[in-house]
C-alpha cells in the first residue's frame, strides 16, 4: 500500500497542508491526479472497513485462529524426536554444536551442559508418517491435516521480547499486533463483533505474564486494537449498561454523543474521533451479539465430547477453542488465543504433561470441528510458541527429571487449513536438535506467509508514522512458498 493511502486514512487536512512543501498547489494536483482511485479504501465515514479496497491478490483464507502457546513449548519433547539425545543422555553438549552461541542468564553460568534426551516415546502417525510424542495422542490423529515447520528461529532469547516479536514484528514495544494490522487492512466481515478477538487461559498460577499491548493497536487507529473476551458474566468489560440505564436511553445517549463528536471532528479533523465513534457503536451492537456468541448451552453433547469436558468450564483452553470456532462461524477475522504455562526450566516431564493434557485434545478438536463444518478450507489455524527449549538440562540432570532453558535457534510450529499443505513437514534440525540443518524460517518469514495467505503483499502493506513507513515484517521476510498449496 502506498504512502498516499496512509495520508487519506490518517492525516488531517491541516496536517497535510502544513507538511507539504507546495501547500494548496500540492492539494490541487493530488485532487487532479486522484491518486487513490486504484486502491481506494473505505469512505472516511466507514472506519470499520479496511484501508485496502481489495487484497493485493486472491486470498487463500478469510480468517485466522492463532493458538499461541506462551512460554516456549519444548519441540524436543513434542514434535522433534532426536535419538542422538537419548543415546548420549548425560554427555556434554559438544562445543562444535553450540559454537559459542548466546545463552540466557539462567544457564550462562553453568560449567556443564548435560544432554537431556526426552523421557517420552515417539511414534509415527498417519499416511505422512509424522513422528509425534506420546504426550499428544489427539494431535497425532490429525497429522495428515497439519503442516509442520520444524525450522523456525528467532533472535529473541527472553519471553517478553520474543512474544512481542511474534505478535508485532518487533522486539520493542509500541508496534501494532498482527490482528490490528489485519483489521486496519482488511476490515471486518461482521458488523456486530470486533474484527480482532482475544481469549486467555492458563494451566498454573506461576506463568510468564502477558500484557495487553500484545494485542494493542500501536500507532494504528485505536478501533483496530484487540478486544479481550473474559470468562464470567461480563465477557467484555464495560459493555453492559449501568444500573438504571435502559437500552432506549443508551441509544439516545450515543446519538447525542455522535453529534458532539462529529462537530468536534469538523473543527479539528482528528481521525481518532471517528475511531471513538465507531468503538461506541460497536460496543452498543456487542451488547446483543456477545451474549449470544458466548452462550454455549445449546451446543450438543458430542461437541463437548470432541473438545473434552473442560470445554464446559469457562476460561479453560478447551472452552476458548470452542469459542474460537463460534467466533469463526461469525466471520471474526483474527482470533487470538494465548495459553500460558509452557516455561519449564525444571520439572519438565511433570509440567509439560499437564500442559499437553490441557491443550492437546481441544487443539485437535478445533481443527476437526472446523473441517466438519466446512470452515477449515478458508481458515488458517496456527499452533506454536515464541521459541523452543535447549537440548541440555538446565541445572543438574536427574534420572527422571530435567529442565530446559530458552532456545531461539530452532523450534517447531504447525499450521492447518486453507492454503497450506496437509501432512507436510518443512525444515529440519541437526541430530542434536540445537541448530537448523535445512530450510530456516524466520519470524518475519512466518508473518509474510501469514499475510500472503490473506491476500496481502507484506512489502506493500505499510503505515506511515513519524516520518517512516512501517510494516509488520519490518524490512525483512520472505513468503515460505514451499508450504503453500
């Protein structure tokens, strides 16, 4: 998207005339040339529409469900079986493998790095013969629907910058999240629900924290920020009317408020005023749509059998996966689930078993449920965390116990749905599971591929802010075409 589109959507008239060197003459020339005719976005009074009049090319999917596993799941205990680690269990990590690479402050002081083979068995499944850990009995049954990327890597080595990098394209805070970019570019397909919805769950009370800026709009208009849905009687905060306020009263109040905002907008031409009006109106419509969406009481028993009994408990990962399907049915464009607890520096065999049990069945159920409803063909499901775990033990390696530190050099994620190959594995790590041996995929490559599947050229999709054109992929990223159908 060119810079002129950014001016149309985000610059006030006063700002544009004051910053252009030719002033009124530039405005007149721009009007004559009609620079937005080829890519005209929504009218200014339609803030919920995307800035792109149409995608750059035919999209493969319409919506995304991102199952983010916060904390860094161990690829070595879930997806990336390494018999060398089992054979050399307890031996020292060769320096020729580590190559002096950066370690976190939690293991940099260690004098020894004993290799830790997984305590869990792996078997091959499906026609693809994919090796999967015994920890994931449900995921193993759908491997022929999945596209595994075994060679993900990132530069970030600690949780907050690593998660921020995946969600916003930068390790520094303040950038828009993926869902906000998509809301800004493609707009909404449902007038009664947010374009970008967020659901949180956890497996224990000692997880790495998550901050709302991870689903923030950054420098994009505020109406594009993610809306968090909570468990309980008030899924969205401040949505319900205060005591004593009836719906007709609320409607009259919003009408008067709109009039005041419009007068203010005519005076100062601040586009954020339009965003505020759109948010108030969306909140009003959500008073009806959210309770219906969150009410799973009419879901048949076979659905709860599919997702697991935990799906009946609001706030669990299973319940959130079911809600993600309900949001997808209602054409919410980006649905972000976060599940906390994967940070296993010690007691990994016990703790990862709990996390796997909480997430395995509902993750597989979501894919199967979307497929049986005909939604998987135009939905992209993503499962993965911010980095992997080390092949050596953090601290002393015990017979039945070990922990793993953060490992950004290689890890595994999977995708399912429209546009990606089924029963396919891409990339390979070395025999120690420490470095990438073939086909590396960087975080920006992942983001570029995600945008491509939605019909967006990541290099052309930009937003001008403080004199610079920003994009989700910064100045990097290549579409991983080998995984596309």
